[in-house]
């Protein structure tokens, strides 16, 4: 029951903020210009700073576990390419493939991972290592799929070069790399710098959620409800069902296994919408996936944690 209540506390406020964004747009308090500007701000400033700050504060040298790191990286890679192949076969609207793939494999690992592990163990445990192992790949693969499958994209040499440049220039990836370097160098920010970064990073999630709600077009999203449901089932059910047994076989337990559960089964992250919107992909499908997966993750994450706990793995 405690896990279920915590899941409600973690997911319902997200849903509420998205709804408030939609409601304020209907009332005329938020405009399309607000959505465009806030999306760019989150993509180029707030989200990169959030990731830089979280990763730079992780004790990577002390907590490094090769098996855990390789598991997170390899499973993330397998999920991405398997879902991409699936989408090429079953998603008929080719302009929606990029958004579908991103929404299906990329979860809210950083925010929910830390929150859940803190709630269960009172310290962040292996969450930073999971973030370092999976989140950079989340973003690199997102840039690849959104660049190659975005509106007007062509998979030729010119586009591949542009995709590589997009990866190198992507603000979120640059934030992750900067965080990794600072963590490995064990740099401690002065209080003034840390508080400034904290203020910017604190803006990212609520502003992104308001933008999702304000930019949400329910008619367009409902028109693609089949893909929204499919991506949510892949994200919340299929990935954990397939890859959690492998984690157990590899001996991952306690904080490591909770981090894996969040990596595999957390809802589609709000930053998916920001990237889809900024890279000319299907933002409506992405927004629908975020809403549906967030709503149902309350039950699915609780189930996976309860299952692992009842079997004595956490």
C-alpha cells in the first residue's frame, strides 16, 4: 500500500500540472507563443542544466559497477533498435515513427529513478549510475531517430551528416557530457553557482509539463490513440517483462534492481515532447503518450516493485 501511495504522489501531480497547462490555454492565459518559447527554453537551457547538475553530483568513481553499467547501456540499445524495427513495420504514418520510437523506449529515468530509490532506501543509491549509463544513450538515440524520421527528413549522406552534427550540438547531450566530466574530476560548485544552477534546473520539469498541457491537441492525439496505447504498453509492460528477469539472472538486487525497474518501466519523459516539438516530429502523439503512460505508470510501477519485493529481490 505504501508503494502505491508513493506512486500516486509521484505521478498524479505530473498529470495535474499538464491538465492545468491545458486549462490555462483554453482560458486564454497561455498562448501558442508561450508554448514555443518555453519549449525552446527547456530544450536549450533548463533541461541541460538539470542533467549537468544531477550527474556532476554523482559519485561515479565510488559507485561504478561494470555489470550494472553494461546492462543498462546494452538493454537501452536493444530496446531502441527493436522498437525502431517494430515501428517501421507497424506504424503506417511514417512521419510519426520518430515520435513513436522515442515515446516507447525513453522514460523518466532521472526524475523518477532518484525519487523512488530515495523513498525506499533514504539515499539515491545506484540512480546516478543508471542515469549515466542510460540517459546519454536515450538522448543520442532520440536525436538519431528524430533527425532521420522528422518532417522532410531523408536518409541520405547529407542527412546522416546533419544527424551527427545534431548529436554533437544537442544541448541535452552537451549537458550530460559536462556533468560526466565534472563528476569524474570531482568538482564541487561554489554555493552561489550551485544555487544558480538549482534555480534553473528547478524550472525544467514544471515548465515542460505546462507546455505539454498548453500545446496538447486532444483531437490530433485521439486520432492516433492506437499508437499512443501501443507505445505506453511497450514502455510500461513489455520492456520490464522481458528484461527484468535478465537483471535478476545477472545478480542485480536492492537499489540496482529498483533503478532497473525505473529505467525500463517509467512513463515517457516530458523531455520527449520538448525534443519532438523542436525537431519537427509528431508532438501530439508524444504528448498523448506522456499523458497515458504517466496515468497508468502509477499501477504498473507499483506492480513491478511489489513483485520484486515479494520475491525477496529488493
